[in-house]
């Protein structure tokens, strides 16, 4: 950063990028000699402006003040530094465009409706392609319950991490005779105009029975045909109570 005091005709170079390399500050003044109060005010102003380095951007600032009253410089510099820090500290999701958010909310609802209606064509149109990342993770307690319920103990232990595809998922849904539904709660969307991530709490229900639940996350990209889901991952906690009349394999 270069601060030039116009009326005092002085240049004060300060390196404020101390987050990425060693913090340094070198001040060199030429022209009219400065009294101690002036040096104190200038040092305090430089310290305040160094806060702006939190934004990690390269810029130059031109500031002028009356040489006869340098103490006026400090409040202005301090206010500027605080404003810059606050503006860079806003959470990313707070700036998600409203239009993108609305479009993605519609994708979430279309996903839910397609599962309820067992609509394979509508479901598959939501995805970037058929072979996207589609990965789930069992919690450890669920794996132990699966093993405990098995009558055939020679079967291998289920894998904690398992995958598939959206096509396999909706095909299994369509084959089911009973009603199925996936619900979404506490949906959080972080997006700009081209990429997005969605994070929510889900529950998967067969009729009135809650089969499993957990956290689910999607990545989406905006294509020429609108937003498409590019990856799906989720955690899975199985209901400790078995479904009515369910056989254990």
C-alpha cells in the first residue's frame, strides 16, 4: 500500500500483505520534518489500514490531510479500515443471487415430486449426466445393527461406503409397490450465477415408516438447459426399529 500525504509532500510505503508473508512496515518521509504527534498519528493510521490486508487484495489508496492538523487523518483511516474489513467478512451464502436460489429450490422440489410419483424421465432430467458421483456412507451403528439382525452370519459385512447412480435409484423406486418419499428439511443453498451447493437434512420414508435419514449434499452447475445436479453424497442412519413384517437377509 502507498499512502501519499498530499500537503505534507511525503510518501509512506507500507507492505500490508502480512497474512501471506512476514509482516513488514517501512516508513520514509521526505520534505517537512514531523513532530512527535504527527508521527504518532501517522503510525496509528498505518496500523489501522493494515487491517485491510485481511481482504488479501492488491490495491493502492490515495489519502490527503492537512499537514497542520495530522490528527484528523487517524479517524478517517480507522473508519475506512473497519468498513473494508466488515465488507470482506460477510458470509458467502449471504450474497447468493435471489434468481439462482429460486431456480435451485425448484430443482429440489422437482426431485422430491419425481420420487413420490416414481417418474423416471422427470427425475433423470435433473442431472448433468447419468454417471455423476452418487455416494453414501453408513454410520457405524447402522452397520452393526445390520450384522446383528442377519440370520446368515457367513454373509460379508456390508461396506460402509457404497455408490450407485441416479438411474439405479429411480429404477428401484419405480419397482416398489408401496408409496415412497424423500423429505428435505433445513435446506441451505450457497450459489453464484453458475455453480451451487445444496445441503439439507433428509428422511426417506416407505409409507409411514422412516427407513433412514442423515445429511445430504448436492453440487450443481448451470448449463444452457438450466441448473443440473453434478454430484450427490449423503450419510445414512438406519432406523433401529425394523419395518413391520420385514424379513432379514
